[in-house]
C-alpha cells in the first residue's frame, strides 16, 4: 500500500511522535505490514524536483496512491488563496496540491488534530484561515468539503491528537492495508474507533482520587486533576492511559491535566488549560454521559466517605498515609 505523507501548517510533532514508536525498526515494521512510504518530508531523502515528480506521478496515475496522509492544518489565507503556504519549488499553494491528490487517493488520512480540525494553528483570530481536511473545529466542511469521499469510499479518516500516539497512525494504516477498515470503524467525528471509543479517564492512575472526589490543588499533588486543575479526561476520547506513550507514560501520569487534544476546538477552551471553570462551585465540564444532578449527589456522598488516607495523599506529592494493613484474612 503506497503512502504519501505531506506536511502542511503545523509543528511536525506528529511525525516526531511517530518516530518514537515502540519498535527498534520502524521502517521494517511498516514494510512487514505492506506499507510503502512514497515520500515523507522528514524521513525521505528525495527533495526538490524528485519530490514534485513523485507528486505528478501520483496525479497522472503512473504511481498508484493508496493513502494520502496530511499532517498539519490547511492554510487557506490570505483571502482563500492559500498563498501563505506554497509548496517549495512549485509556486503552487499546498492546499491546491492536497485537493488534487485527495481526488486520486484511495484513502485520505488526517494525521493529528491540526489536519483533522484546524488545531493549534487555528487558535485565536485564525489570521491564516487554517482548517482541517474535512472539518473546521466541529463543523463539517474544511478544505475538501462535507461531501468528500476518497476513491475507496470513506470520508477523511481523522486520527486526531496533539500529537497523535504513534500506534494510532500505524494501526490505522495497517488496518487499511489489510482491508480491515470500514466506515463502521469510524466514530461520529470520523476518528478510528479502536482508540476514540474510549476515554482518557479509563485506566487513569488517579481514579481512586476521582471516585472519592479527593482533588489535587497544585500540579505536584497526587489527587484527581478534574476539580481544580482543568483535567478533561472524563470527556476526552482517547486510550492514552491504557495505550501508554513510550510504553510507560501519559499526560495525567506525568502530573499534567488532560486538555482533550483529540477533540475539536481544544485549542480555544476559553480558560487557562490548568484551570477548571465552575458554576456555583460545580465544574462545568462534567463526564460526557453523567447528568449534573447525579454528579452533584455522587460528589457529595463520595466526599463524605473519603478515607483519611485518600484525602491526605490527594494534596501531597508522595504517599503520606499508606493503606491500612489488617490482620484478618481478606474476604
């Protein structure tokens, strides 16, 4: 399966993340899965006219293009011309190349939240007119339009994340190569369900603190980060705490709140990333499937039943009170 990777308006973080895949032989893993990388701006030796020849061969059909991967948001400015970002050596806007290549690709994949929704590049006033391939934040449209379907029949596959977990990208491409990926495998925002049907909250090492609503008060504390520190792990769709980064880490395990980087609009939350907006003392951003009245009742009951160990450890950077050791047999 021939994969062409283009980089548009972004930091290259998804490519950097991909290179941290849990394998000693990244290229060998892809070859074994039947993935042939035609060109990547960081991983390939070809440059200049060699690259434009690859692109032109894909457009003419001389080189079959199975998957077009786009990393980074699509820069439409100024005034829709796309001339803020020209593909070097061609004099043509990157958005023109992407539109044309998307028409001949069997599948089109947005790698990262910038390519999916616009992401960080679209933050604030968005003077560069950044958007995603088929979304602009959570509104369908983007560069290719709401009705776009690649030749293989699927809409743009949004592997959202900032950055993406390397396995999200590789697993999705491997599934496409094996013919095991269909529209049923996409969630309502066209993210692969194998990671997007889970929440960052799942597998979080702070879940005992969450259950008792024992909350951290500063970044170094061990407690739950939701109530005061801005964590959106109960709302963000990803498997970050069960599919660990580099085999051992995640944002919450590193002491930082989940900022929901797989979700549209995460770049403009309307508040500091490390703060939890509240109304009458209750966090506005509640778990996605929990009514507010239930949360208030549960939180009140949980706090009244919080063990001393959990309460004291929550506002410490280390275990202050260890679990009680009982002499009786466990029952």
